[in-house]
């Protein structure tokens, strides 16, 4: 059982100056326990995150603030750092000794400069309201001078152990007349959101949140900005929870400090939040989708093609969200509308929205288990997902959105985690196995759909609150306006030896208590219905004429330098080249452009053309392989001749002399400079050894398809 708090810290400002609104650095002056836990290293750099806007002195005593930051360590484990910051009078900057008259009268003038001081609670658990209550209680005891030992509060906080899962409860007190209850969720796999999802939809609206949802699933960069740090944390938490059953595997930084803004130039996808004071800096980013939580808008750069959910799922999701978030929409035009009822409780509304997205994923991934292949030739069984079969049977082989989702790291983690046939099951497994037919039957019947959504929402709410009628919460709060008192003593220094003694006593008592954890039982995962088309039968037909038109349009966009349109049509064109007619169409269209003397290509155009050639060669059957390669040979010669001298000379050498390609020749070629850039950018993003292995595989595949066209040239020549 983990403790409520792994560490309790006190931080102050250091290296400040008396002239003007000075800035300084954060410094940890005390930490408890003083030694690291064996299973949890101390998170480094926490001083930056406690004051994301920078450590600054203030000319006025501000209201105490609270927010939660998330730090991810090298093992991809998250640490939740709750920060309560208040302001103390800085006596050293007052210069009271120079005013003799005031010294003689015995009066101390009001403070003119105030320094921030932060109380920080570091935990591996995600209970923001409990952390707010605990830090608020410590501050209340200090500011109201209650007759309670701060050492006792801190020791009890660090020694209180929490059940890991299974809906268990933990009733505890820090020793200041408080009663607090920690309620663990029934299933750890289901995210706990409180009211954050409903709040995100209220801030941005249905269409904007759906755009952000599609952006994170297709591995785009998403950046939130707001004047509230806690709103940033809630928004990032909400967006990540909407991805369930997928898990976000890229950088996740709900609150980014000012000193680390260069992270926004990272080549990897991310979910990041920054304060609105930096909005002028972030608007210069060209490849980031920016969401303004305070203004309710999002900005999608022109260079980003955002893939949308396939129809009819997009329309169904929008309609369901409208009915849940705006229940009076259906009767708004009635001459005699029914009496207005009270709006849903915010927590229930939050779970209804999440239930809609659960239904969406159940429809998207219906029958996914029938496309899983368990390979047992290795020491440990390997699970492979047959993407082509799944897309083909769903009728979505031309859908750009689902193709990107299946190729993403989140889905790879989904297959690894949920692929085994014997494991712990949760709500999603039951939904995708038994409820998909019911979901389809509810199309066009809003009352039945809303009824099912509410049933799912009740299960999600019960997961977070298994015992909703039990309320033990009682936490003293500071007296109103206490932070504005003229004379408040500084926060006292904590007796470290006393805290350590009390902490050891508390841990000894807790270790003897029986564990209240209820273990989840493993079972055989239900296979569910087979894979069926998600589209109407008439819309799944993608005939040869349409394939040829897609190829022609894509080639036209390439030679007209319309790169945005090219990016939109290229995935469909590459899939169309799986057909024999489309491959011959490619050679004919490229031949026409050579005859029209339009073969002068820049590197971006040349890369697109080579990708299409390579795709055509890889999908050739044995009977037509040499005919397609022979047709492409004069085209490649024409295109190479129009490029840089280094590339044309390299191609001529390969065709004429058939040398063995050495690594030096390979990397010195002008054409492969983009491969070098790809390698550098990918290796810079490696988080650990396993990630590096995956990236190396991607690099090999990238080099292979660039290489493949030259190999076919050698064979034919």
C-alpha cells in the first residue's frame, strides 16, 4: 500500500534583489522524509514547476493558490505534485532600522514586499481534492496559530497508507480535528476524472473538443493555454481520459514552466499546458494545435491536415453529445415546451460524456480480437494485430483517420495490454463484446440511446464513488481574510528529528494493519462479434475508376506544388496502388509529365514520387513485377537527371556498374540527406532502450522504401 504522500517539501525564493520586482530561483529548505524511498526516486527539477511563471517577489500579499503538476520520470512513472503557495512579508527588505522615530514608538510599518513560499506534496497517487485538503489544513494550523504540532501533521501525512485498488476506503486524520476519506476506484484501468471532462466541453464546445480528440489520436501536438494553472491540469486530464481504452504515450506536461518553453519545439507529439502570459510566444509555433481555454477557441495551422472520425460515427457522436450537454435542444422550438428540470449533476454529466466516447471506441474497434495473432515461437508470446484485414473487413481501408490510429503508438500499447486472451476485464471489454449490436440498434432512436448512455455513466460514476452516501469529510479552513493580516509570523522551521521519529512510529503501526485491497480476478476475454463493415454497403465499394482518379489527382498535386492537397490524397493514392490498374496508371501519368518536360523536381516532390513508385513495386505480383519495373526505369532516369549532380551521378553509377553499395556512398548522397535528418530527430525522442529499438525499426523501414526503387532499377538493367 503506497502512502498518501511520498514527500513533503517547503520551498522559498532565493537570489532575489531589493530593486524592483526581483526574480529569483526556488530552493528546497526542508523535505520529509530526508531520504528517498527505495521504490520511488525523488523527482528532480520540482523547483521550476512550483512557480511555473518564475519565482518573483510581490508588492502585495496575494491569495493562497493551489494547483497540481505532473512530472514523469525516466521509467514513465508519473508523480503528482500538489503545490499550495502563500506569501510572507520579507522583513529583510523593509529597512526598519533607518527610521528612528518608528523604532522609538515600537511600531513596525506594514510590509511592502512579499516573498512566495510553497508547501508541496509529492505522491504517486492521483487524489487532487485530498491533497488540497491536507495542504490546506497545514496552512490553516499555521496561519490561525492553532494549538496543533506541524510535525505531527506532516508525519501523519507521510505515514498514512492507502489501499491500492478495488473500491476500498481509507478513513484518516492528520490530527487537527479533521476527518478525511480516501475512496479508491473499483478498477484502476478506468480513468478517474471528477468533473474535468464536462468542464472541458463547457470551455471549448463540442466541435473544438472533437477536433482535439482526433488530433491526439492521430499523433498531433496539442497545446492548451489559460490564466489558471488548475484549469490547465483539468483540461489535459480530460483530453487524455477521452482516449480510453487507449493510453497516451508521448510527453504529457499539464503545466510547463517558463524556463522550459523550448520543449514546445520538440519533434514528437505532446499534450502540454502553458500560462496565457506566454500566448505571444506560442503563436509562433507552426505545427502545434493551440487551444485557448479562456476564450473557447482552437487554432489549427494550415500545414496540419487533421483527419476526422469516419461517417456515420462522427454525426452520431456529435448528435449524442448535443443531447447530453444540451438536453433542452430537442424541445427548444416547441410552442408549449415542458417545464425545465434541474440540470444533471456535474459529475454525472461528466460520466455521460465519457460514456459516449466509450461507445464510439466500441464501434471503432468492434471485432478487433478476431484480427489478433498470438505467435508462440519466441521465449515470450508475441501478439500481432492484422491491420489490413481489420481495415478491409470494416470497409475503412481508405479512411485516413483509422489508419493513423492503428499505426500509432497508443494502439500498439492497446494491443500489447489488451491482446492476451486471459487477463483482468473491465467495462470496455464487456461493451465491445456484448453491446455493439445494441448500439447499432439505437441509431435514430434518441431516447434509447440516452438511456444506454446513462446506464454506462452510472457504472463509470460507481467506479469512482462506490459508496456515494458515506460522507466523512471534515477539514478546518482558515478564517476569512486571514492572509491579509498585517502581522503574521513566518512559517516556522520544522523539527526534522521529531518528524522522523513520528514517521517511523506511524509506519510501524500501519505495517501491522491488515491490507484492505481487493484483487481483481482474471478471466478469459470474450471475443465478441466478428468484424463487420462500419459503413453502409453501398458506400464500401471503391471501384477501379475511383482508384485511378485518386492516383491522377495525387500526381497532379505533386507536380503543381500543392503539398497540402498532396498530403491529403497521398495515403489514399498509396492504398489505391494495391490494384494492378492503378499501378499501370501511375507509370502512364508519370510518363506524360516526362514528355511534357515537367520532370524538374525539388526534393519534396521527388520524395512523393519515389514513395508512389516504391509502393507500386512492393505490391507487384510476380507476373507483373518486371513489367512495372521496366516501365519505371526510364522514368527514374529522367527524374534523376533533373536533380542535383550528386544524385544523377549516383544513379548512373548504380545502373551502369552495379557496385556494392557501401555505407559511405549511401550517406554521402544528396538524396539521402532527409534520411539523416529523420534518423537524428527520431533518436533524439527516444525515452528508453525499448523505445529506441522501436525507432530503429522505423528508420530501417524508412531507408528500405527509399532503397527499394534503386534495387529494382538494378534488376531490370
